[in-house]
C-alpha cells in the first residue's frame, strides 16, 4: 500500500480524497495555487506545495509543477480527482514515466474514451448499445446530409473531444445542418483545440442514466448501480439521484451486466462511469468518464462502498474485496450541487463566506471545503458544496432533503440553494417525471 499520495486537485474533492487516505493510514500532499493558500484542503494536508499563480493553466493544469511537487515530497502516487488533469492521457503517462502510480485507469483507456468517436466505436464493439449516428467525422457537409437522411432528423452535431455541452449543436432539418456543423466546429476548436465533430440522432425526451463500474487488475469487475443525472441546465448537472425513478430492477441488472461484460472485454481498471441516454425502455451509449465523478456520493450512499478507497486499493495492485453478489443496494439518495451563483441568472458569485452552518442529522452528508471567513476565488468552477441525503425510500429522502436545505446557511454570497428548494416543491420532480430538457424549462432558460 502507498505511504504518501499527492492529490492533484483542490476544493471539496481534494478534501474528500484526503479523508479516505487518512482512514487508510496514508499521508497526503496538497498542491495549491496562490489563490488557494488558505483553502481547507491545504490546511488539513500533511504537506502542502504551492504550484503556481491563480490561473488554472499555470497551477492545477501545470503537469510539470505537479510532478515536481510529487518528487520533492517523495510521494508514491498521484490522485487526480475530477476535472483538471483527471482525464488527460499525457499527464497519466507522465506520472507513470516519472515513477509514480496514477490512481485511475491506464493512459490508453483515457485516450480511447477521451475521443467520442473512438469511444463510441469501442463501446459498440464491446456490446454496449449506442445512439444511431455517423461512424466518424462529419465535417464534410454533403456526407453529413447523407448520414442525417439515413438516421432521420433532428440530429445533434457533437465535438469528438467535447464535454459539458461545448461544441454541440442541434439541427432539426437539412436547412439547419450546415450552419450547425460550422458553429460546432468553431466552438470545438476554441474549447478543445480540435475541430472534428460527429453526428448522432437527437432523442426528444431521454433521461441521462449512468452506470458506475469498478474493476481491478485481476479481471474482477462489478457495477454499483445507476445514477439518474437528467436534471441539467446547459448540459451541466444540477442534481443526481440513485436509483433512477425510471428503471425497474430487471432493467438495472441487465444494463449493469452488459457494462461489466464490456469492461472485462477491454480490460478496464479503476472506477469508470458509462453514460447513457435512456428513452422508451432503450439505453444508448453517449460517453465514458474514466475518472471519479462529482456525483459519486449518491452511489456510496446506496451501496455502502467507499469509491475513493477502492480506487486507491486497486491502484496499489490489490484485488476487489467483494463480488457482484456481495453488493446490496439500500434506500434512495439524492445529491444537490450547491454553486456560488445567482439563483435566477446562474451568474457566478464568488465572495467571502460570512456565517456558515452545514445541515446534519441521520442520512445527511455535506462534501464541502467551506468555512466561515473563507473567500471563494473567482478563478475556478462555481460549485462550492455537495449536499447528499439518504433515506429508506425516495419519499423519505425528499422529506429529509427539504429539511436539510432549510438548515443550510451560507452567508456572504449567493448560492443555488433556492433553486433546489423550488425543485423540491415541483410535482414533476416529486413524481420522478422529468427528462434532460425539463430543468431548463423549469428555471426559464431559453
């Protein structure tokens, strides 16, 4: 087992990984920008190294600075968390080349699943159902028209290196196709440095369902059920729950077994999340995230397994300590992402925290690095906290979540807590009757 792990991230996820390490008797190294000098993950680490100025590209995205920090602190391994360099094939390779262990999948799997076209082809070959679409790049408009005619309008144009909705454009008919391709290519080039785009059939009312998998280097693969991540605004998730209100047990076991079989075929290791669009009883693969997800706590709540701990154990070479038959799902869990944003416009609202009081009680978990007096910097993602609630069933979970949201006090800046409180009073949400387009209508996004 590792003696010291460097955590190449910040905020709540860095703190989350620290806690798992401490419970395993592993020392931690925090890295930070000058803007995060007083951050909680820096305060609580065994060691801390400043790796650059506030801009992420000069600090948290600076692979050389991170590797230097690992070297001078004699770290054994590096955990990337999520975001930043967590799905960067070159960084993962550099970590291994410098003699450290990358706590995550192989660089090859990161590369394959990082390109949306290659990922889709790999998934299809491994037996996972995919969305009908092009076999590759559709930058040629005439070829794109042929593909669109075959699969039928409307269609989505998507960046091959995309994520978060960037480089994604909708074309409802042939007249919109050419401009959609041009706009998607331009946005993809600006966002990812890669203008290539591909095409998929646009589903009108799908849900976003993702399957959590965990596998080791010894051929063992398990799935930890699904998460419903359909509540999104501009392709950014706002709330996640497990299990999904839309699936029954047979569907859950069938898609879980399909995904596990696919992971065995490609010899995947570590945690991974296979994301689907689900409509009319059918699953369609959209992408795989080769890292820990923001929403992993809802899975932990319903299955009782520490995903960060298992990532570390697998990276050290240990086999999984359980089989699929050992996993027992219990109750229902919901996670609310709390952002430092205006609850009406969703504009970022960084600032200094005044009074701070986190909710508590049975079945309530808060993953956050906030404290009274802390200044939320303007340089990074606006998510400042995750509120996770677990109950014996969905109704109990909702009642507990209403109570927890009412208890949560974050003064000094605006947050999205009021948005979540409004959601709790929506009949559609309470009944579990929503899809990936529902939230934008609910909050009035055009």
